[in-house]
């Protein structure tokens, strides 16, 4: 079976939120393999820097400013990419933000941003790109970034967790829709454990309630200490996408126990139980 080195040696990859973190890591890896990478981010300077690195390393890349929380920007992106580069082989709906705080303390604007970026960004990425992918009749891949958080719950990361549960179910339904259409489009759900990125940086929490600061700082430190190397994690993700897997894990040793306890929770039909260790994060 051909792997990432063959399948992603050419063709167009479009990645959202690719100015930093996992999106940037996937963009660099796709560029290394030989794809034409469309690096998009709400922060154009960041997207241009990543595209510049890809080009400097001998690859091909384009940078565009796209805010995934705005459906019309994803429509425009699909039109631009198709006009400039032709059919898309790999779409990664990656852009996402973490939001911390008690549900009732998070301002409405931050709730809206979290739901719009993490859920609508994925939905409208698919809505904008899938018609052309289907019309081309070519084999293509759509990877949606869920999280290990799609398999568990966590108080005071409620906003984030619920969006990841939504992305997980969205990807499952989308996978089945492609089956109904007998389309050669591989849909997958990416569930990273913990990769070293900027998601817990202080600046990424702008708009969260002040009470979230300590929790965010502890998550930042935990990621710095235990997070997986970004390039290593992104190479693992692209390899598994190429294998045509639906479930994509970077650290199964973290996600599988979470999955087991979720299954047990459903079976038991008992109310949720607070893990006392969580108090240390939240207090
Ligand atoms: N890092 C991890 O360990 C981890 C674990 C599980 C899931 N994830 C998921 O992976 C994805 C990427 O996370 P990351 O850790 O690389 O984050 P990151 O904060 O390092 O990078 C996110 C990028 O998205 C961009 N972005 C933010 N809002 C945007 C918008 N409205 N439109 C377009 N771009 C926008 C940011 O500018 C940034 O460049 C997210 O969906 C996240 O939930 C990450």
C-alpha cells in the first residue's frame, strides 16, 4: 500500500490555522513530501513565514489570510485555490482555539469565537471544498482536527471539549456520507494527545475570564514538559492520513485509556465523577 511519501509527493494541500502549531507542522511536512501547500491563517504574517520556510527548503507554498469563523472566507479560499492551483488532494481543517473558564464566566464573544472557529470552521471548510473534490472524481483526503478531548470531558474546558465532541461526530457522519456517495474521499478524525504548540500561550487566552489564567499557565507548563515534539507528531499524523485511517492518534497511550473510561461511563449510566486531580489545575 502506498504511504505518505508516494500519495503526498504531489498535489495540493490546504491547511487552516497553519501559521503556528500543528497546522504549521503539517504544512512543513506536506511541503517536504512534495505537495503544493496553501498555508492559511487568520494571521497573514505567520502564514507567510511558514510558507517562506517551505519555499526556502525547496518546496512550493502559497500563503493566504483566512478567518475560518467566517463561512464566506472559506468559500473565497476554495475559489482562489481552485483557480490558482486546481484540485485539492488534502484538506486539513485544523484551526482551533482552547477556551478555559467556568461556563458562566466566559464572555459571550469568547463563546461565539470558540464555537465559530472550532465547529463552524470545520463545517464550512468541508462545505466549501467538498463539491469540487467530489466533482474531480480524484482520490482526496479530508482531515478534521478533533482532540483526545473528544473522548473525555473536563470541567472549565467545557467550551473547547464540547466543540471537539461536535467535530468528532461531524467527521463520523461525513465519512458515512462519502460512503453513500461512493466517493474516493477519505475522511479522518485527528485526535492528538499533546503536541508542543502555542495553544496554551497567555496571548491565546485573550477574552477568557481572569480566573482562567492559572489553569492556562498549568496547561502551558504541562505541554512544555510532556508534549510530543511537533515535527514528530505531525509526521505521524500525515502517515496515518495516507494509510486511509479514520481514527488518527499521536499518543494512543493517552487516548486509549480515555476512550476506555468513556465507554465505561456510558455503560455504567452513573453521573459524571469529578477527578480530584482536576482541582489542582482549576484552583
Ligand atoms: N496541541 C495539541 O496538543 C492539540 C491537542 C488536541 C487537539 N489540538 C487541535 O489542533 C488544532 C491546532 O492546535 P494547535 O495546538 O496547533 O494551536 P496553535 O494555537 O499553536 O495554532 C493555531 C493557529 O490557528 C490560528 N487561528 C486562530 N484562530 C483562527 C481563525 N479564526 N481562523 C484561522 N486561523 C486561526 C492561529 O493564528 C494559530 O496560528 C486545534 O484544532 C486544536 O484544538 C491540538
